[in-house]
C-alpha cells in the first residue's frame, strides 16, 4: 500500500462518517478561529496604540484622570478632562527641558470625526502629507485626514459646520462654517480620522456661539485673556526632563501631567486580562477538539478492525495501517486549522468594518500576526496526538484474533 493509497483511504474513511468528521472540523476550526482572531486583533491594537503615542513624552492637561487625558488627547476616543490656560503653553515653551510643544483645542466634531485645533507641527509629527490641496494658514480652514474625508464625504472646497461634542449629535455651529483646504494621505495613525484646523478656529467658533463680535476690540481683548487649550503634547529635550518635568507640572493647581508610556502600559494590562481569558477559552476549544478527534478515531478503529485485518492479509505492513490513522488525524487537523484561520480573519474583517463606523477602531482581517505561525504546528500536534493511540492499536492488530470474531 503506497502513501497515495493511505491518503485515499483516509479520505474515504472520513467521508464514511460525515457527521463525526464535520463535528471534529467545527471544534478544531472554532478553537483556531478564536486564537487567530485574538492574536491578530490584539497585535493590531497594540501596534496602533504605540504608533499614535510615539514621540510624545508627556501630555499636559486639566486635573482629572491621567488615563482619560491620554485617551482623549492622543487616541481621541474619550472626552477631555477639561481646559487649561493658554499661558501654560508659553510657560512650557520657555522651559529648557522641553524640545517641542504641540497645542490641542478640542470639543467639536463633524459626523463623529473629531475637530482638533492645532498647528501644522501636529501633522508633521505623524508624517502627514497632503494628497491634494494645501495646509491651513488661517482660521476656519481645515485639513482632513484620509479616513475622515472618505467617511464624511469631504474634499477640497467643501464647507461644513461642526457640532458640539465628539459623538456628532450635539448642536451645530451654523454661524461658523469651516472650509476644507486640504486632504491628507493615509498614514495608518490617529491622523487619518481627524479634522484639523488652527487653534484660533476653535476659539472663533465658540466666540460666535456666545454672541461675541470679533470686531469689538474690547470684547476681543477680554476673550484673549481667557483663552484656553485642551492639552499640550510635549517632547523632552533631555532624559533629565522625565524626572523633573512631570513633578513640576503636577505641582501647579490647574495642570496635570500624564505620561503616555506609563498610562498605555496600564491600559494594555487591563486589556490583557480580557485577551488572556479569550486565549484560555480558545485553548479549551482546541483541547476539546483533540479529545473529540481521539474519540472519533478510536471509535472508527473499533468499527474497522475487520477491514484493517483484511488489509494485513492482503500484504499491508503494520506501519501502513498506523500511517493510515495518523493521516486521518493530520487531515482533520489541517482542514480544521485552515478553516478556523480563515474564519478568524473573516470575523476580524467584519468587526473592523462595523467598528469603522464608530471611527475609533481600525482593524483589518488582512493582517497576520507573527504569533499566528505557531497555530499550524499546534494544530498538527493535536491531530497527531489524537490519532497516536488509535494508530498504535492499528499497528498491533492481530489478524487471527480479529478475523475469528
């Protein structure tokens, strides 16, 4: 009996028990799909989080939760902790421990995409490049990220009005429309889902909303003294700043300093608990698949004892019978693993498309995590382990005893 015959017989044996074969395939596929989904999703989220926070050593904002400050100012997925005086920016810029300061003024959105008042330095920090149009250089001009432009239907020359809040359901500022002057190329960062404008635009929108006449010099002077920002993104000038600057900022009554590296690590630990639970469930599913496969192969062996004995009488060597059972286990494992891997990535792609409607989560099923490489050998090992005992039983088949029954 050649290797091809063993493969053919294994296929026929699996087809002979379609229900048991399908059940084993589903168990294996579900376990692999869950593991593949968890690995690819968690790796993507971690990479995106690290990329968005890269190059930002400190975030300065209003007193409150440091994690909320990081989520709102770096990842733009939470409401800000409040506002800080404009003077804080000048104070930090004069500090010799600070290399760069990028201001942020938040509060409004358009179709759920956050409008961020900032400077061109923010775009340069994430490597943003214009796909068309030009950079903003005056209040009420906007440069739109690639995802925001596609999702909100904006292009150069478009005019729109923001609404209060980040969910897109607040009151609209119809008296202060923005004009899109540029659209950015995709960067794979948080930049893609933002509408960017000068800080002065954010101030002007809310001054108009409060009925302040921009041509009234007295009112404008009074407002200039009360200017506020939402947060400041800070880059250190030297390692010494990491030890001194956060403490100096936190000592001021209106300010707090949050370190992205520390807060992101805390967030990953929180998310890691859920990821570990899902991995544990996937591992249980894989063990269940191994047990089910073992029972199916063992039961099939008991039913086919006479057939295997006849094969022995026709000249099949014991090792060929053993190979037959091992091939069955490997076929089940390989088919289940392939089906599960595909199902896991299809599910991830569907989740990514659904989540993209919320603009805060960007996942794709086309991403393959390096850790997924071990799913193949694990699946093969499960198939071999499940088939090993039945294969050894087949190897030791006693022709005379079996046929006498």
